[in-house]
């Protein structure tokens, strides 16, 4: 039987209890470190991405949080009547800035728009410029009256491609000079991605690993009780 030591405040702890207390302190530090890293990204809503709704369909994203460095792309949006009261639409990229540029994809609300998922080909590209400027074929959007979500990935100089954003567009005046109105946008800086339709940045993989380790320790402790 382990000897018990008398500590302050009149409490007695055996050796195993002291070890558990130290483990909990270490776990708390790990979790606090992980939460801090999750908050490292700067997420900005409705100010660091601009949109010209017609006739140029120009999208401009700022590559820094203080709105000094920008890059732009241009789109063509076409609505076609295929039956009475039925319209379909297409969207394609038509021009880019030849700087660091920005890559644009068709996305959906709830998508994890991240570097990993882009590399895995989970999104339909419209414009990509990271390796070389590429204007991809027009994307069929289906119902011309449906809202459109686009994801954008860019970066600044040696910082790499660590700026992710999304824009929510709504077609307008489909039967005339069709336009696209911007309803909302969010840009996340110094992150691995963003969840479309939210202000939630995707954390670094190392942060997720730390949190997973902490949760695992808690679960094992609970199972041993």
C-alpha cells in the first residue's frame, strides 16, 4: 500500500493521486496551447473582398488584413432560357491579375475549403494562377436563380497560400442584363482554410493533433475510473 503524504489544507494524497494531478496540469497546458493556436487566424467579414456585380463581374481580394495589397479576377456570367420560366446559368473566368493572383472555385455552404481539400480536387476550379494562369472551362451552375458560393485562395509573397475566403452571390435580373449581387464574404488570414458560409477558420493540423491527444487522455482516464 502506498504511503500517504499530508499536504496543505488538510488534504491527503497518495502517490498515484499526485501523478494524476500533474497529468491534469500538463493536459490543461496542452489544451490551452491548442486553443491559442486555433485563434491565430485573423478572420474578417464583409470588408476585404469586393465585387463588381455587372457588367465586368470583377472580384478583388486583399491579401493583407490592412487592405494594402490586392489582386483581382474577372468572370463571365450567362443565363440561358431553356424552357418557359426555366433558366440555367454558367460561370467562367475570363481574366486575371498577373501578380501572386488568386485561385477561385465553386463551393457549397459547409464545405471545408482548405489547402488539403483543394489539393485533393474536391472543388470545381474557375481560375487558378498559383503555378500558371489557367482559365478553366465554364461551370454549369444549374438553376440560374440559385445562390452561388465561390471559394478563393491566395497569399502574399513568401507567406505562401495562407489566405482563404468565400463569397455568397445571388443572381439578379435573369431575364434582362443578368447580374450577380454579393450578399456576404469572409476572408481568413494565416490559416489552413475556412468553412464556407461561416467565420470558422480551419486550424493547423498540429493543433488538431494536440486537441485529439488531450481528448484521448481524458477518455482513457475516464475509462480507468
